[in-house]
C-alpha cells in the first residue's frame, strides 16, 4: 500500500517553515505592504529569512553547499511559505545550475544563490511564445568566445531584481526546436530594456519583459551543449509543475483556515454561521478538493525522489490543484460574505494568487491535452 505519511524530519521541517512564515516573513511583508513588487534589496532580505530552512537550495546536494533534502521537503517548504510569499521561483534557477551546470558555473553562482546574495530567474516565454516553448525565437549568435543575444523574453518572475537568468535561446534557427540552447545570463540592467507587467495576483513578485539588443554573454555560460536547450527545459519541468500544484494547495488551505475561523465567529440569526448546513457543506467540499490536490502534488514529489517518470502525474496534479484552488478560494470569499471582497481579510488575495497559477508551466488547457495524449497516444498539438 502507498505510504501517505511524512517522516518525522519532513514534518519538523514543515513546522519550522510555518514558524518562519508567521514569526519573520509575514511581519516583514506586512510592514512594507503586500500589494506592490519587491525591490532588489527587499527580495534579498526576504530570501535571507528563508535560508535557515535551506530554501532556495532545498534539494541542492550538501557537497554543493545546499540543504541536501529531498523533493518532498521542497514541496513542504513551498506549501508552508506560499500563502505569504506568493510565487516561489528562485529555487528553479538554483536547481538548474546545481544539477545541469558545469563545475565552473556552480563555483561562480551557487554560493551566492544559496546565501540569497544572488537571485536567479528563468526566461523561457516570449511575447508571442507561451505554451509552445519549441517556437522560441530569441537569437543567440555565436561570435568567437561570446554569444550575442537579440530578442525579448516575457513573464520573468523577479526579472527586474534578479542577478542572473537561465535563458532559452535559439542558437541555430534553421533547426527549429532542435536548435535551442540554454544560457546563464548575468543581468546588467543598464544594457537591458525593462518593461514591468502589472498582474492580477502575486503582486509582491516583480514580473517583467526584458529586451536584449546585441547583448553579449560568454560562450562558457552555455548549459549542456548547443541544441539541448528544449530537452534541458522540459526534462526538469515536472518539479516546476509540482511546485505550481503545491502552491495552489497552500493557497486553498489558507483560504479554508480563514473561512473556518470566520464562520465560527460570524453571527447571523443569533448563531454562528458555521452552524448552517449550507456553510458546512461548502467547507466539506473545499476540504475534500484540497486534500485530493495535496495527495496528487505529493505523489509527483515522491515520484521525482524515486527517479520515476511522472509527466502524466505532474500534468494531473498541476491541472487539478490549480483549478481546484480557484474554486476553493472563490468559495472562501463567498463564506466571508461582503467582507470577502474587502482587503480586511486575506481571501481576496488568495483568490487572485490562485487564478495566476492556472497559466505558468502549462495552461490548464495544455495539461488537458497532455493528459489526453497520455491516455490515447494521439497528439493534439502536432496533428
């Protein structure tokens, strides 16, 4: 039978992460406000608060300076922190460099990233390229010991405060998807055109478009070999999809906790509204959906730790958890009545943040097609 329990060490990590969230992270964020993007100094200060938990180097081996924990531990850390921090992206670039980078890449970047002195982000999407990553058009022309980048990357989370990005580029346009490569790019904002993007949710996170014009990058910043970029992007993406699913679970659980506290205190018709059958029925559905999403998410984390292929399971978790979080957080607003649409309670923020999660790392529609392809063997993307 499957084991659905966490080890004592994993449970203790979760409790420590919740303590860090309540004692350090939330006071820090509330003091500066939750509705505007973090500055570079604020982002560094925030992730210094999480570094005692091992984040963002949770799964980076101890030999590389990381916490050396498993992916289930990463999931638990995300679940504990996400309701406060929002989109937890810096661990993605950290993982990529730790597992895919050369010894020189690791020497140059990992110590700073693990100490929250350097912030990394990921650049895949472009203004005209989203779900179809193989159509990336940003060019990286090899000129001697350097690549010269031209093009625009979109939807970079922390993209205006990051020190570096792992960027998917086209090094051989004639080969299409087989001509894509991955580069580590040090971000010099004096040479970049930065366009902030305001968002419905995750307003602590600075999202931007970055325009590169004749931007030079050392050739030894190549990750892997030329032409391996798409494989190196899609291979580890199951962990990113599990991250989105776990983030969604965290928001749904936070909305449930807020709703339960509210309906026990709120009085109407001379009794707590939590005693009404419709309210208890709504809570039951919210709890059931969230528990189902949690099991799907941690199934993926466990499969990653076991070295198993989990593309199908990651798509199921990402699809179900993000869509259910939208439903659960919306219902939490309803249970709060008119107070639910005010900023006096956090549920409106949870709803906005949950709605954001249905897009990154594959839209809900894309995951429906991926799951359908796994079931039928028929590809709806290419015909």
